[in-house]
């Protein structure tokens, strides 16, 4: 029996049951391996580098969008606050304008009051000068310029040289002064003093009446009479003996000075006798008084 072949062992067993989706192997493989291996490797690499999350480009876009939203909110809030504050600012502006208008009105009123007081003072001064006592009222009023004057006299017209320049400045006597052909305040002072010394009873320049207290000064190239500017040509009117006043002035030292200005600097002037010269009253007057003791003190 030992030579007889043994039958092979029975290895048969019950086969495992087939999977329900065995017939759908392609779909099963797609479900089990839905993520491509390349994506899986990239995800693993980002996880290892600590950059798991949204892509950088998407993060940048989200950050930009958030910034724009924040900026829009700030602008909106600012506009809302501006709309709320606009009525308040408008009210404050109107109140400020009203205050300025009221201040201007008060200033105008004060100016009118000052002008009225100034006029009243001048009238009172003129009235006082007309009646100083002692029968010399007319003479005092004439010398002080308190009243208009009409009578014979002379008219002296003085003008700058032709093509005179406004550059430069200073008196002619200054060292190194380059003359510009313009009449100076010192020149006008000498001319007026020469007329007074020659017998003028009243003098005016371009309608400005001169008094014993009048000042002839300069501001730049302009000549001022009692702080009022004059414009050339300068018309000097003097009341006096028309037959003697003109020749006496021409023969005086100041008349000769004017002649030198004509010859050397081109200053132009004409002198003519007048049958009637009309001079206005002085625009401003100053009344001064003195006692006998003060007069004696001054004389000593």
C-alpha cells in the first residue's frame, strides 16, 4: 500500500465572497485615488514647510480686499461726520461774518464822529482867530491861514526837468549825489521862504495853504506839504504887491538859487504877475496861546 500513490490533500476551501463593487473597479479606483499623486506630494511639502492654507496670491488678494473695505469704511465715516459738522461750521461762519459787519459799522460810525469833531474844532479855531482882540483879527486870520485870501500877487510854476528820472534821492548838497532833474523838498523850502521874505502875505502850493506852522518834507521822490503829497508841476501862488513881489523874489538869494537850478539841472519855472490871486483857507489849524510871562521869558 506503501507503493500506492497518496491522493493529494484536499485544499479546496470556500472562496471569499466577491465585493459588491467588483464589477466597478474603475470607479472604485477613482474614488480611492481621487487626489493626484503630484497634488498629494505638493500638499505634503507645504505641510512640512508650515505653509498649509490658502495660496499666497489668494491671501494677497484677500488682504487687498480687506484694506479696500476698511478704507471705504473710513471714508464713509468721515463723510458722515462732515455732513453732521457742516451745519455747525456754517452757523459759526455766519456768526463771524455778523461780528465783522458790526465791527465795520462801529468803525465807520467812529470815523464819522471823528470827522465831525475835527470839523467843529477847525471852525472854533477859525472863529477864535478872527476875533483875537485888539482890532487885529483880520491880520491874525490872514497870517494863520484861517480864512480865504483874494488879492493881487504872483504865480510861480516850477516843474521837474524834461525826462527827469525818479531814481536816486537825497539833497543836492550831498556828496556824490547824482542829480535826477527832480525838484526836491529843500528846493521848495527855499522858494517859499524867498517869497515870504520878498513881501508875500499868503502863499499856497497846488491849492495847499501854508501857515506859520506848515512843514515841507519829502517821502521818497514826493514832496509833502503838511503830510499831503504834491504832484508836479508845482503852482505856487503868493498874495502881495504884484509889481514889487516878483522882482524882489528874483533878486533875492533864493530867487538866484532857483535860477541856478534852471541853468545847471534843467528845472523849469515861470513867474508871472497876477491882478487877482485866490488862496483857500488852511485845511488844518493849530491854535496856541501864550501869557505875558511866557512872552517875556521867550524874549529874554
